[in-house]
C-alpha cells in the first residue's frame, strides 16, 4: 500500500469530489483516479461510487478511514522524528519561564515529547526582567512571563488566564476562621517573590490600598519554580501564593486556599518572542502545543 495513495483517499473523503481533491493535492484528476484504483486493487474492494453529488464513500471506505488517518499520522510523525534527529541542535527548545509559569511549560513539553521524542528542552526559570533580557540577547527562543507591558522589540501572545490565590498549610492558624479579613493577616509571615516581581507588587499594593502596613516577608525567593516552594510552605506557618491551576499540586503538600475577600489576583501569561527573529519549525510546533495546553488548563 502506497502512502501517497492513502493521502489521495483521505483527500477525496474530505472534499467529496475528484475535482476538489485534485485541486487540493495539486495533481491531475487522472492521476488521482489511478491512486484510487491502486488502493482498490490492493484491498480488493470498491471504495467510492460516482454520484451526481460527487464521490460517495462505500462501507469499505468508511471502515478504512480511521486506519488511513492513523497510517498517515504515523508516516508524518516518522519524518518529524528523523528530521529532529538530523537537525541536531535545532531540535533543542530553548525556553524561559518565570517561576509561576514553569509548570505550564513543563507540562506542555511532556505532551509535546510524545509527538516529538527527539526534541530536547533547555528550560531556564528566572524573574521576568531577566527573562526578557535573555530573550533579547538570544539566550532563549521564547518565554512565558507575567508582565503588564512589553517593549516593541518583543512580540507577545496572551495565553489562557489564571488566578493567583493565597495558600497556607492546613494547620496554619489562619484557617481557624472561615473567612479572614485582610488586617488579620498582618500578624503572619509570608514567603513571596523578590521586589519588582508582579506578584509581590500586587500583594503589597493590596495592603497599602487598605491603609495597612506591608506584609512581613520572611522568605524572599528569586528564580525558583513555584512548585519548589510547596515543601517550604508545608513546613512552617507561612503564607504564600499559588496559581489556581496548581491548587491540586499544592493540596498534595497539605496546602489549602486562605479565604480572604479581595486577596486574589487575575493574571494572564504572555508568550513572548523576539519580533524580528524567525522561529524554527520545531519551536513553532511547541508554541502551538503550549497554547493548546494553556487553553485546556
């Protein structure tokens, strides 16, 4: 069975006529007819019946369809894998992510590696200002950040939004009240990002707008993946922040959301690339996978 014949078969199924399928594939109708005849001879079955409306698939064609789709997919996957191996360094994805979005990138690569097993990931976790500098300098090909604005030399795409929540271990005294007030949290200590990071700025702004002194930050982190902080938060009575999308992971460490009205922040990850630099086909494919994964949550 010729893979080209399989592609022609699927094109006729999709377009419903020889003329449209031939135009789609860029071949002549006689050449397309020969493909169908070869496939029918190999299977010893009629695949299409000519009707005034076009080419109607037979029961044999409908039965063949899922196998043909799978065969075409495996064929294309084989070429992608071989191409990635031959490409060498081109098969390495150089990605930057801020700590809060590292899990999003990691999960996307796990899914992506199933389709492109030769692909390699070089993931750098760093604060947004450093990530954008690394992007401009060419140390990473693209990044995922939370930022209010980006400069004109950076192209950005909004991914699916998330929400930043306050969490603490289940035995933390803050959970003794069903609903705490913001002023109740002033007596507790926090684990938070360094100054200048958006989540830290939002936290401090929330207290300042309420006429309260800034929260007591006992542990300040810089360039650490958000999941790496869960063991710390579970070990002491500290308050910390966690994206809604990672609450299930946080719960596995014994962390739960602190219920305080107004103490949550919407945030939208930005996928950023250099405006004038072309991306490799592999990088473009991974970005597509990342966008799809962010939309699914």
